[in-house]
C-alpha cells in the first residue's frame, strides 16, 4: 500500500513494502529511423513482454544516467535492430500518461538515418519485439484512425479488421500514438512531407 503524506508544498510517497519504490516519471527515447529503401517511412515493431505489448512502436528505450539523447538513440537502435545511425537529431517530445498500466513517461523522439543504405533491421531482442517492418506516416495515420473508429463505434470488427493486410488490427503504442496525433512540423520535414 502506498500512503501519500502531504504538507504545505511537499508531497512524499511512502510504502509499507520496503522493496517498492515511489511512483516516478521515466524518460524514454523513441527513434524515427528513415527507411532508405522506402521514402517517407520509418521502422516500427510490435512490442511484447512489457507495457504496450501487442502495439506498434519505434525502436527505443530508457535514457540511462549521464547519457545524451543521441547516445541513447544510437545505443537502443543498435541493441534492438543492429542498425548504425548517422545524423541523429531531436524530433519532438511527448508526455505519455498510461494510467491503466500505472506508468508515466516523457518520451524524447530522436530522428536518424541508417549509416549504410542497404542495411535492414534485425530482431535482436525477440523477447521484446516480434520483428521490424517499414511504415509510412500515412500508414501510421491510418492505423490511428482505424483504432479511433473501432473505439468510437465499440465494434472491434469495423474497418480496422477490414483494412489492408499490413495495418489490419494493429494499434499504436502510447508514445507513437501521441506523436502521430501531434504530427510535429520537424518530424514531417524529416519524413519528406
């Protein structure tokens, strides 16, 4: 059990379980990697074994202590896909509250290019990702729209299950969902829109 003790401008979280840490906001880094063989597309994979399991996400992970955003993007991309990145730049940031999962992230989106245009992502962490594919921004928008239509109609067999094979019954991981909803200008320019 967590008890919240509040006094003038000070909030402390205490727990009856000494192994349980107080809730905190984590920093995640998501990486938009431009697919050199498919213009206006980025690599995404289906998460597994963690929060957001079954949803489509970008490569990425937690920012480590003393690590720059670019270093994190490069490290996470190498660990998850084997791709070496070049020209890594800041793209956008989202505030991702996942109440059902009792998680809260600030996600920093970095953007980069494959150092070698012929490289393809490999699934190096199969316990965390089902595999990588390339998705255009239009395909990501379509997945988002189909999810919203599905939820609005309360019918899980609406057009989301009738869409094309690639986007059928996919959903976007929270941070990617927010990024697609916001479609920031800097990201759109990076993708060539």
